[in-house]
C-alpha cells in the first residue's frame, strides 16, 4: 500500500533555505515535513571551508554546518524524509506530491527550496570522461588526484576555491578561464595569486577532454584561445568543471511561472510564487546572491509568508463556515 504523509507545511529541499524554513515552520507549530532530495544538506556538503556564514569566528566545514542545521530543525520538531519528489499537483490545495518510490506527500502549503545543480560545458568528451578524470566537485574527487596534475575550468568563486582546495592534494593546478579577469571575490583571487602551486591560463576555452583510452581516462585537455583561436594542449590527470549551476526547476515547469533563466519567479520583496500557497526560497529563486546566508534568509521569509498565508486562509474558512 502507498504511504501518505500529510502536513501543514511541506518543504522540498534540505539546503540552508529548506532547513531554515523548517526551523521557523516548526517553531510556529506547523510540524513541517522536509523532503531532502538526492543531496541532503544541499550544495554546502560539497565544499570544505566556510568562513562567511555569520556566527562562527573560526573557519567551519560546509558538511558540518549542514549537519548542525538539520539537527536544529529536527530538535524543534521538523521531520526529515529521505526521498525525492518526482511528481507534483499544484492545481488544488492541499497540494499533492509524489516521491520516487511512490510515497505521497500532502501539504497545506508548499515551500520549494530545491536549489541548484552544477553546470557542465556540454562537450561529448566531457560526458564520456565523467568519473574517469572529469568531475564537477573537487572536494568530492580531489583526493583521487594526490600528487597528480589537475585543472579547474571557470572564473567564479567556486572555480577559485576549488583550485585552492586542490593544492592540498596536487602541486600542479591549472586554472583555465575563458576571459582575462575573474568574477571571484578579491580575497579569494589574492589567495590564488599568492599560491605557487596554481597557474592561470587566461582566455582559454576547453575544446576537448583528451581520452587516454582503456583505464587511463583523462590524459589532457585541448584548449582554444578565445582571442586568437589558436589551439594548444595541456597534460592533466583530473579536470574539474566549475562554471556555475542550474536552478532545479524542471519539476515545476508548466506548474509555476519561471523566469527566462528557469528560476522560480516570486513577487518582489516576498517568497510568494504564481500559485497561492506555494513559496520559493534560496538558489532556486535567487540568481543574484546565491549564498548560504541569503538562502537561509529567504528560507526564513518563506516560512513567515507561509504561516501568514495559513492564518489568513484558516480565518476566511472559519468566517465562511456554516454556523
Ligand atoms: P541547495 O543547497 O542547492 O539545496 C537544494 C536541496 O534541494 C538539496 O537538499 C536537494 O537534495 C534538494 N532537492 C532538489 N530537488 C529535489 C526534489 N525533486 N525533491 C526533493 N528535494 C530536492 N555560499 C556561502 O555563503 N559560502 C560559501 O563558502 C559557499 N561555498 C560554496 C561552495 C561550493 C562548491 C558551492 C557549489 C556553493 C557554495 N556556496 C557558498 C553557495 C551555497 O552553497 C548556496 O548558495 C546554498 O547552498 C543554496 O542553498 P539552497 O538551500 O537554496 O539550495
Ligand atoms: P558563477 O559566479 O556563475 O561563475 C561561473 C564562472 O564560470 C564564470 O567565471 C563564467 O565565466 C564561467 N563559465 C560559465 N559558463 C562557462 C562555459 N560554458 N565555459 C567556460 N566558462 C564558463 O558560479 P560559481 O562560481 O559557481 O558561484 C555561484 C554562486 O555561489 C555565486 O554567487 C558565488 O558567489 C557563490 N559562491 C560563494 C562562495 C563563497 O562565498 N566563498 C564560494 C562558491 C560559490 P564568465 O566570468 O566569463 O561569465
């Protein structure tokens, strides 16, 4: 028989946004259920040092921060579900969602905090060599390249942080960027330029990841100069693509309004989406800030918006109920 779980507040996603919404929702007595998805704890579980989340004088670890956030949410009464939502019906309240094993979740309100996922370059050779030298997560896979040559592709905070992180394992890290300046924060750039294990290749795009054949996997990267068009090759054992993320919104296409970049549209200054009773928070609706603290902040906003929505609809239902 299919299991059904009902709650006043259903939350999709267990990153900083979903867990902050859960903490506020639980403390408001809404007994939230959090469906965690395939990445419990969200993106921060793929990183190491976090030094810009307020409240900690010393550097903390991303996975540790998310464990603490989950423990706090559970401590105040939120319930975690190890499941991923694959089907939604937002046509009427309560909303009905289905997990990948068929479990049904019913919520009076829905908070969407499904975050974002790594972008890939879209090359055939990249797909072919994923798991054989090509990765999108240095903190997950960097360890496998101890003492080997690695490259990172990208020019944002993630790319610079991944390059710095990889110097824990490798003495030869190349950062490949398609332009001649980074968009990463200055403090990270300063650290990067001061690190002798890292060299930067400017104005270079990846043309092809080179397959050594058999068990060799990745052996090099063919590059195209974005100014001159000239081709060149570097030898590497590991290639880390760090070019940003896509919002996880495919599930909501056709059900909620999305913007031109597929982020969930919310009313300015709130987390209200195009469907009454559905709220969105964190990276799934924010393409500007995309930080743990802003995700947590909008998670709090979503819970408060949801709580007010429930109070208003409950009041109206009572007012219109037969005497
Ligand atoms: P996410 O953290 O992306 O979480 C999304 C959640 O949704 C996940 O739990 C996932 O399993 C779940 N989910 C997705 N689809 C479904 C579904 N269908 N059903 C159920 N659940 C689903 N920010 C900082 O402030 N400081 C940093 O130092 C920092 N370092 C970073 C390092 C890296 C490598 C990366 C990638 C990001 C970093 N960021 C940092 C950014 C920060 O991690 C994000 O802004 C933040 O995690 C966004 O939180 P979120 O809750 O919106 O989404
Ligand atoms: P990002 O800021 O969007 O940067 C993506 C980088 O990849 C850009 O330099 C971009 O080049 C490059 N790029 C994009 N598509 C490419 C392609 N097809 N080929 C080659 N290069 C490509 O993404 P991010 O670095 O993952 O950061 C995402 C968010 O998380 C940001 O808001 C960031 O501040 C945050 N974050 C914060 C921290 C921190 O605070 N310590 C750490 C990590 C991430 P162009 O510059 O030419 O566009």
